C-alpha cells in the first residue's frame, strides 16, 4: 500500500526513521514498534531495482533455509509476513525512496524529493544488490535457474549441471560449495587466469567436479520460464558456443546501496557502511546500520534479520540514554 506524504517540522520529529524494508529493516521495525517508538519506514519504490520494497527476497522464489518454514516459503510471501507483523505494532510505511539526508544535527532530516521528514534516530537498512551481467533475460529468469547465492539455492540443483560466472574468491567459493549438490560445475571466466587467492584456486582446481572455461563470457540466457542453457562467446576468437545447463550462478560481486550516504557516513573502500564491532552504531551518534548494507560476509536473510533486531535495541537504548 502506498503511503501518503506527510511533512514533519523540527517540532514534531519521529522517534526513529528506518530507510529500507528488507529483512533487516522490517525486523528493526517490529522491535522498534514493540518498544513504542512508532517507527516510520521508507520502504522504497516498486520500480527501483536497488530500493525495492522487501529487498532482494522479492526476487527469490523458494526460500528453504529460513527457520520456521519446514516446507519452504516464497520470498515475497515471507517479506509480506514481515511487513504485516511490523504494521500490526504501529509501524507507518511510506512507499517512496529517500532522495537526500542530513545527519549533521539532530533531529536528523530525510527528504523524499521536496518533502521533508525528521527523526531523533535513523536506522539504515538499504541493503545491497548483486552485480549482474546486464542481460535482458536476467530479470525473467532470476529465481528460475538463475541465482546469485549458492548457500541460498544450491540445494535446488542436486544432480544438475550448472555454471558459475566469476574469477574471484567468491566465485570459487560458490563453485566449490555447489559441487556438494551439482553433478558438474563449469566456471566461466572472461580471462585466462583467476584473481582469487592461491588457496581458493588450488581447492577449485583439485575438485574433479569443477571445470574451467577460460576467456569466455556469458552472452545469452536460454529458456522462457526456466533456464535451460547459456550462450558463450570466446573473448579472444569470438567463437560462440552453448552450454546445456539448468543453473547459472553469478558471482562477480555485490554493491551496497550506499550512494545516499557518501560523505555522510563512514564506509569501507567497497562502499559498505562501517559499524562499531558487535553493534549497529555508525560514526554518527543516533544513526545505526543493519543488514547487507554493512555485511559483506554473510548476506543471508536470517543474519540480516538478526542485525535488524540489534539495530532496534541499540536505537532504543541510545534514545533512553539521551533522555
């Protein structure tokens, strides 16, 4: 449901504004709402790939590793349950994308275009997005043979032949993990050498289930409703070929959605927000970060939800200390 835009003055700031509505943001909303903080959540825009309401799980079909769902659950259904639970405890949602922030003084200010909102605290949970190949068919086949997370989806490819695209540690880690399920994993890399660490290379090269396709690039995804092959081009000779696989895992990196906070919050070189170890505190007192926007290691729905809980509790305790 699309929320209406309501201007707030400095005299009536919210207790907490949450930017982002994936597992981290919605869990933070549930905890903050139950603490009577009446959170305001900016859940993003449905048309935005980086700020979609519900986060990356909205692009996931079956989720079988989230506790409490022994038969599995559809990603969008899971996020709707998160949202309904947050709404039950007096969370307000605005289905808009925040366009500007000012964290230089309290109350903090955020804008949706020309409309201004203020809050005593901010929880940033804008998530991250997988870097994709840029093919039109990716949108159609994500969750239908195309994945960006081996630990999430590897189980679905038991006994199948699959492709992993990439040449770094993440790609080799994904490929090695997937050999637990797949009958064969072909690693497609656009160069003739890997940039991964030597230990990861040695591990992959010694695995009999992993084959390497060098100087190659995926140019086409085959299949209408489900992936049934990929088109490959040789980057040296230009020769085209086809791999008849039923799974494709893209592992060429992730990009946190932190453009909004450049020059405002401390970040790592990769763009992930820095938080104080063991907490959700950023470098700005009263501003907290949780989920994939500050986690480049695990990137799971369950860890994002856990960090959302941490952020809400940190936020509540910080507000109490200020009063």
